[in-house]
C-alpha cells in the first residue's frame, strides 16, 4: 500500500476514566506514527450514534486502524466497530468482528478454552460451586483494563455471591467469580506473521513489597493510578533465570494455541497466572491491547527489536494483506 494512503485511527473512548484517557493517548500516538510513515491520517471518535462510520465511508480510507475498546464507556459494545467496518467493506486492523463477538464474554472464552483442553481457572456466574477454603476473584463479564477490580476483589469463596452483587450494584454490568490463582502474572504479546502467529518476548509483572494481606494482582489502581504505590510496585520484566525457560516455552505455546483456537488476526495479548507449582493458567485473551508507547505490547515489540513506528506499520500491513479482509 502506498505510503500516501489514507489510514484514519478509530477510537470510541469517553474521558471520564484513566483507562479511557489511555485509549485517546494511544490513538494520538498511532496517528503520529502513521503520519511519520507517510500515511494520511486522522483520529475519529465513534459515538453511540455511529455517525463516524458514515464519515469514514465517505472518506474512502485504504485501511482503518481500529482502537475501539469501548463505545462511550461501554466495553460491551466494542464488537460493533469491526462489524460496521466489515458491513461497509472497509479494511481494518486487529481481530475480526467474529472474534470480537466470540471473546466479548470472559466466561464464554473460558468455556471454549476448557473445551479445547487449554488451562484456565474455573468460574461461576453466581459465585457458587467452589470448594470450601478456596479464594476467588470477582471481575466484570465484559469490562477490560481491570475496571471494577481492586484489592477487595479477592475474597473467600463463601463470600463470592455477596461480592458479585455488591460489585454489580457499585459498577453496573454483570460480574462473575473466578478461582484465584496465587502466584506469578505474565503477559504474552502476539502478532500475525506471514505463516502464523509470532509470539513476542514474554513479560512478567512483578509484585514488589506488597503489604501482607494485599492480593498480588494488577488491579485498576496498579494499572492506571500513576501516583499509587501499587502502580510503582508492579514493574514489568523481560529478564528470566535459566530455570524459567521451560515455563516460558509453555506460555508461548499456549498463547499460539489460543490464537489458533479463536482464529485471531492482527495482534493480541494473552494474560496468564502461574501457580505456586509452576503451572500456567490462561486468564484472558485481549484483542486490542494498549498501543501507547509505554504499553506492554510495545515494550515486548521493542524487546524483539521493533520500533514503535515499525510495529504500527506492520499491523497496518497485516490488515491490508489479509485474505479474509479482501474487499
């Protein structure tokens, strides 16, 4: 595709939460990279009236860089963006509308993983069914970016039903309980290659000096509140001792298996917990991982030798050459 081609950036963020603001930062960063690469570009906001799609169609873009993770704060609507782009025959980056629909519900994803024999923590829609003495983490059915998760999200199993009800009342939407895996946390970034998924260097989130009793999780505070101790004490590392090599090989293989299972395209991130016996468990498959210059996906790309602009160019190139997206 000629570097003079038109590649607008589509985002649907509101401005009332730090994670939504992060999408706006990513959109501007991606647009800047596209401009430096020689593309014509613009940042377009997709609202609930969907008028932006008509403007995109009229502008005849060569490809749309889809950064829609939510539409005006509702993550449950994110799948509408690729569906509308497909309906109008527009090429776009990232996962297909079909993949978005499949992965919108975290429990549905877990059921698919279980059916395929891939490890994922057990779950319950109402908080019942766990063994006495278990601990669970209560999380949103569809929200991303750790929204609705804090240090009090991890509770004894017998409190799960009450915690689900409390969080639905507090945050809105639907919550569920998942078996809590005590241990380490890994993020594995994946990008589409010429012959299949390319797994970028694995990253581990470290938990430094967490106070006794505070669960070692990347909650909303740790992810977004930059002046908090949780944010400062959850650094990312790509450096591992030789004894971790078998584990790293396993999480790489599981990430590729998840990519194939859900027929992903473009780029994605697979999040893991690793229990105290060294067994990895797939938590989530993120179809639209953050692309701010300091985000985990870009850090993993950098570790693999790709600069920010180079990775953005590669994501666009993959979308343009996709057989499934041919128009």
